[in-house]
C-alpha cells in the first residue's frame, strides 16, 4: 500500500523560509505527477504548486517567485522550498500524488504557521 509521508512544517517569522518534503512509500516504480495543496482555517483547499513526472512545474499566482517545487529525480519524492513567507501562507499543507487522472493520494498534512 502506498503512503505519503510529509515533513518540514513549523512556525516561522514573516520573511522566513521553510522546506517541506514528501516521500511516497510503497511499490510505485515510475514517477507520477505530484503537488502541494494548502488549507487555511475556514477556507477551501487550494493548489499551491505541482510538478509533472518530467518536472514541469506550475504555481498559484500568490506564491510565484517565493516558492519552488522540485522532485528527486525519478523518485516519487517532492519538495517545496518556501521563501519570503507571509502570514497569509499559514495553513495546513498537503502533499498530493496523482496515481491516475481520477485517483489521488494525500499526505496527512503538515502545519505551517507564519507569525511574529
């Protein structure tokens, strides 16, 4: 059974940086599209960034120039480098693995809090 294991959340001051990691465990042997979503209190979950199996990236406008998504070669491991963090980036961040176009796997979520 495939699971996603996330790490790297925490509390940071405005302007600071954090790096999130997500690794897929299990028997998936080909690289699949992956991404990061976030959900703030009282809001819907939104896409932050995603990356295809050949490392083509896409970002929501609010994080362009501040966040960078990357993956570890052909592995289903994805990273989110977050710089110049703002209070509005505070949310639970979820890793996503797209097994098929209509089948998603989600991580357990990691809290990111940006506050002075």
